[in-house]
């Protein structure tokens, strides 16, 4: 969700990223369970940075800091060519991160 940089993450996008080859009905159940757990964890930690909507969520960037966002803005940080490499979707973000690294 943080990689969306404040933009809305829809349930469809999340499912496509996390369970691309999964059964649609099972993937929806997994998504809803993950969102419920995230919501519960954030509430217990008294963190209120996520805006919850039906089948979508986003992060209110004004309420938290994120080293990924800071890196995109300043080029300062610890990025060394890898980003969430366990997930296939992360490849889509490498080009942007590499461009920032080359400018720094």
C-alpha cells in the first residue's frame, strides 16, 4: 500500500498483486481477512493513517513518514537495487527507484 504513494489501492489491484493466479472468490476472502487484520492492528497501535473505503484503501500521507516516499523525493536513503523482491509486483517500481538513484 505504501508503494502506491498515497493513491487509492483497490481490492482488485491488491488481489492482482498478491494472489495473481488465485481463485477469485478465495482471493477476495484473503483480501478481506488481510484488511481486517491490518485495521485491527493499526487500531490497537492507535495509528490512524489509513482511509478505509468499500473495496479500497489509501494512506493519508500527512499523518505518517515513510522512507520510501522520502527517497523518491530526495534520493537519500538506503536503496541499493532491491525493493520487496519477494513480490512480482515490485518489479514495476524498480525503474523509478533506479532513476532516483542515478540522479543522486
